[in-house]
C-alpha cells in the first residue's frame, strides 16, 4: 500500500497481482483479507480503474481465493481468472 504514493498520476489502471507470498508464508487468511482490503481502499483514491489477478491458491488454500473474490465483488473490481494467465 505504501507504494501507491509513488504511482500517483502514472496511468489510468492499477493491476494488482498479489497474495502468492502470503500463502507461501502461511499468513492467516483473515490477515491476508485485512491487508488486501486496506490496499483496495487506498488504491481507490489513487487510480481511476483497478484490475486484480486471481490468486493461484494451492490445495487447501481456497480461503484466500474466497476472500479475494468477495473483496473484488464488493469493490466492483474485475478479477482476471488464473486460467487466463496459465493459458499464456
């Protein structure tokens, strides 16, 4: 979230692709959700449009994906499915 200050006025779209390290480091899903929501709240004031890449959650890591999908829906942020990235 601190990096958003440096992005001020540098484009119309903010592409968010985060969460993989949170899963690898076993960050509790509730903490991941709180951090992501903080980022989304701050980003709304800096960017005209936000797009988010779906997190590639491992087996038994589905809670992270549920949180991300819920926040994307709540904030009206398009969520690009991970299968799109995998197809590339």
